C-alpha cells in the first residue's frame, strides 16, 4: 500500500467537503514527504521545531517552494525564533505570551506570521490549548498585533471511541469559528477526521492513515 493508494481512499471521504488534507510527517522521513508530494499533497505538518527545520532543509527547492508547512506541536517561547518564517502556519498558539513572542520575532524578520489558536475544549489537563471561556480575550489581544495574522482555530479531540462526544466537541469548535468569523478550522486526525468533516473542518491533519499500511 502506497501513500497514493491511501490518499485515493481518503479522497473518497473528502470529495464532498471543502477541506484541505495536511500530511502529518512528524514521525516520517523526507522520503515520505516526497512520496506524499508526488501523490498530490502540498501541506505538511511537524511538531518539533528544530527537527522540522532540518527536515525541510533537505527537501528539493522546487518541492519546498510549492509546499506549505504547518507547526502543530507545543511551541516553547525559546523556539519561537526558529519557528517564525520557517512555517507558513503556526497552528498551536495557546497563550498570549507565545503570541506576543511570535509577533515580536515576525516584526524583526519583517513578515506577518499566520497562526491558529489551539483550543482545549475537552479540557484535558494533559493537553495544551486554551479553554473556550478565555478565547475572546486572546483574540482581542492578538487583533492588535501588526505581525501576526489570526486565521483560525485548532483542536485535538480526545482519543476515544465515544463518537457522540467527539461530535459534540467538533460542533462546539465550529460554533466558535463562526462566532469569531475565522477562516480556518483545523480538527480531525486519522481516527476521527470523518466526524471533523461533518462539522466543517477546513483542515484535517492525517498521519498514520496516510503513511502506513492500514
């Protein structure tokens, strides 16, 4: 089973939805990124800044220039300087401090960094992200920053077989996206992307189901 085979199967599920497939390559090498690119994918996600920068640096310039890179891991403030500009989107902004650091670094580099806010609406203590009740205040603060463009929201649903609970959480995320009039809604992974699609995800983040023989 190749990446192309897996992708073709996934495309049957996504064909009726306006959602972008983001290939999560954090556990896979450059060879898999190239295979995914050749299969037609143009968006790639990583979760460790320095590892990702090194990996991207090994990619052919043509592929690199025609691809978009998303950071989806927890971003420590001391890694912000490496992440800003290296990624087209930083999807995991979870505090005002991180947003301020991104804005400062983007200003130094003379760019506007696209970001998403990570929302922990399942309120899982082991996961990063802000609670919905704190979202409005963070959005208002980010709106004053000149070198940050807030494009949407991201969440990571619990790893559970409770479909109704996942559906409830994704539905809540959709309402928040609409409430704050944001373009992107990044949610859904290999085990729950179909539920995310039904709830209006504009980005689904797929790793295992793309790269392994399932």
